[in-house]
C-alpha cells in the first residue's frame, strides 16, 4: 500500500479507447482531492461498476482498482 502522498501514480488506460485516462491523478495527494465526478469518470474508463454513489464507497472502489 502506498502511504507517501507524493508517490507518483502512472496513468491507467481507458479500456474502450486504449488511451491514458484523462485527468488521472499524478500522485496520492491528487487522488485524495478528486471529486466524485472525477472518480466516477475514471471508474467508468476502467469499466468498473459505478452503481454505488456514496463518495466513500466510490473512493474505496477507485483505490482498489488502481492499487
């Protein structure tokens, strides 16, 4: 698990386009500053279920998807 807020995150790839996901956070600090719409955008690009709308659940789902 990454704990350093300045740890660099490599952008993940949109499964539909094959391109890097736009607005993917550059580090953990930016990850924790994402708003819910940005998190949902990334999860959809990863083709991850986004039916749960609570911000804690969405953030946890995103964290699990990228780490």
